C-alpha cells in the first residue's frame, strides 16, 4: 500500500469487496480497494474489522462470504510470528533512503518476534509486469472516471473526461 509505506505507517490492502468503494475516486474497478492506515498492525486490524461490511452501492461487497469473521485483531496473538518464514525483497531504487532506517527497524522487530526472514532477489521480470498493468489501469480509469462524473449532481459542470 503505497501511501502507508511512503509514510512509515501500517497499511492494509484488503481483498476487493471486503470494504466498500463507494465515494472513492475510481482508478481501477478490478483493483481499487480502500484499506485502513494506522500506527500499528493491531490498530489497522481493528479498523479493518470496523470498516468491513456490505454496501448496496458497491455490489462487490455482496460477494464476501457471510461467515467471514471480522475479528481481525483477535487473530493477532503475540506469538503469531514465532517460527513464521517471511520473504523480504530489498526495496527498489525509488524508495527514499530515510525509509531504509524504518525498514531495518521493522525487520529487527519481526526477528525479535520470532520470525525467520528470508531475503529474496527482485524477480528478473519485475519491470515487465508494469506495462500490461498500466494498460489495464488506463482503460479501467477512463471507464470508471466517466461513470463517476455521470453519477455526480446534475449541476456539476464536468460530465466526462472529454
């Protein structure tokens, strides 16, 4: 979640449909999802549980399993990371250098909690992933933003990207 990682806080990008997208400026109908941002994982988990739910204005929220527990914070026992193996990829060159200090601190906290960190290299085809994703985002953005403009009050002066 880019805003959270760029600001040194915890962010959760939930599965599309867990939280309503109503009122959110549309970028990609298949990828847009709101998520909590907080100071800690526990705070983010509490927010996620409070924010999750059905919304008639966002039909994708109706696809969430009815028996899905929203008690995300309760699933965070202190020993949860003991013995967990977590892959860690070195940040790309565009990450701000001051964030490396925060990253090192977070990795140390994970180790202290009992996690085993496994450094992995950046996938060799990483730069080939973005162009097709950008193409999908461009088409979905155009369609989504035009629908969003059309949904605004009748006296709103902009009706489409055109």
